[in-house]
C-alpha cells in the first residue's frame, strides 16, 4: 500500500473512532497538492473545560509509517488517551 493511501485510511479510521467528544483532531498529512508530507502529524486539541484548550502534536515517524494501518491507528489512539489522562490528572486531580 502506498503512503498516500495508508495515510488516508488512518485518517478515515481516526475520524470514525470512538474518541472523547472534547477532543478535536487536525490532520497534517498532505501538502497543498495532496502529496504526503515528509513528516506527517496530527494536532490533538483537548478541551478539558469550556474555556481551556490543550494541544499535543503526534508525529508519525518513518518506522511507524512502515506498520500496517491498524497498528498506526492503535499507536495514535494510545497517544491521545495518554495525553487526555495526563491533562485530566493535572486539571482534576486524576478523576
């Protein structure tokens, strides 16, 4: 599977994943000509409260991109959950 197709499938799966509604994902996978970026990444925005937003950048390394789509999605989902837990433990004392 070529990189462009793999990134499209990763994005599609993440957009349809059961992720906390307080989290927004912005995908930076392609340039203005729809070519894969050299260093694709996802910007994760988490809104722990209505007035607060926290951000984290998840970069997709070349070794990760060599994995299959499900492994890539699993890694990203794990990173998102860790980021959310980290913010919650700081904001809410680990609730």
